[in-house]
């Protein structure tokens, strides 16, 4: 009988002690070695980065600072609404040769291909203003956002200039763009033929309710910056043909510097690039000045 009373007393003492210790521990904050769950907005952002493909926006560039100031905030606003993981790379040509948009895109691709899944070949003066224009990963083939039906200026069926999305595998499949196009024009037309020869079909937005007047904002001032449309040496003959020699594998350049800068607190990367010209192959990288005729 005595043993039973002793056991009962011990049990009661243990229960009371457990209750007191539990209340004491409950008064302290709980700590854990595991990281706290992020807030819903941040968690959504993490999921996007994990599951969405990453876009490198490649902007071939020279002497258009005013346009860049408008381009960067606009594209951040536009792409953030679509929750596209992206970064803007401005590939700035820093040499005395004529502008070569295609070679600059080749350089931008080589710089970004290991960290990004697809590129947007993007003119700095063309801003999308219709939210139905999607910059999603072009799984099924190159995706031409600024289609002939909605581009402010160019409306022929094979036009793929302005804004074109290409996934890395397809850009490498066609060996990038031709390096022969110094000056303005035709490099996109040659790239279209490359895509066609590789069996790739260019897709375009469907069911877009807007047209050439109100799908994009075109901020190029042609009175201030005239396009370099000169043709010299045998440039016209060569650039009218499909280039089966040059491309991503032999773009000749020097990367002078890389700068991480901000515009309105928005981060971009600027690559200062010197494009090297083989004048025995493309002497038109520097057209001679026209001879001025003296008048009496």
C-alpha cells in the first residue's frame, strides 16, 4: 500500500514539473536553423526564376543615349508585368567602322549564352505598348514580336526585324547572323533565309487587336539620326546573297569593357565592343567620303 502511495506522489510531481517547464519554455521565442519562408510576393518571384526560362535582351547600340533612357524603364515595366526573368545587355560599338547590328548581336549572344536560355534581338527605338505581345520562351521556333501587320514601318511578309525572340539552340543551329552587313539594312533578311534553310518557321503574335499605329511606340528621329544606307565597293552584290561563310563562329571583336550601370535605378549591363574589319573581305566597313564636285 505504501509503495502505491509513493508512486502516485511521484507521478503527480512529474506531471506538475512537466507543466511548469512547458509554460516556461513557451515564454521564449522559437528559433530554427531552417530559413524562414519568404513572403508570398518573394516566393512567387523565386518560383518564376526556378521554372521560367531566362531572357537576355540584346540591344545593338551606338550614340542613342536619349532613346536608351526611355527604353530601359519602359521594358522593365512591360516585362515585369509578364513575370519574365530577364536582363538588358546594351552592346555598344566603340570603333570607327560603320555600324554592324548583326555582329553586335553575335557578340551579345556569345556573352550571355551560358547564363540565359533565349535572346531578344531588340531595337532600342521600338517599344511594345500592347500587353498582348508576349516575350515567353519560343519553344517551337523563332518568335517575331514586331510582325509586318503591326510594325510601324515595314510590312513585307519576310520581315523579321525590330524584335525577334530566338532560343539559344536555334541561334547556334543557324550559326548566328552574318558579319558582312556594315551600314544599315538587309541583315535581318539574310537571317530569315538562314532560319528557313534550317527548317525553322518564324511564328508571330495572333489575335492582336491593334495595328501599325498603336502596337508599338517608335522613338527614332530620322531627322536627327539618318540611317547609313550608303553602298560602296561590291557591297550591294555581296549583301544580296545568302552568306554561307560568316557567322557566330568567326565574329571578330575585342571587348573593351563591361559596365553594370543603372537607369532610373534599374540595372543593365553595357558591353563596349570594338568590331574588327577584314577589309580584304568587306572593304565597305568604311565607305570613302563622297567626292565633292566643285562648282564654278
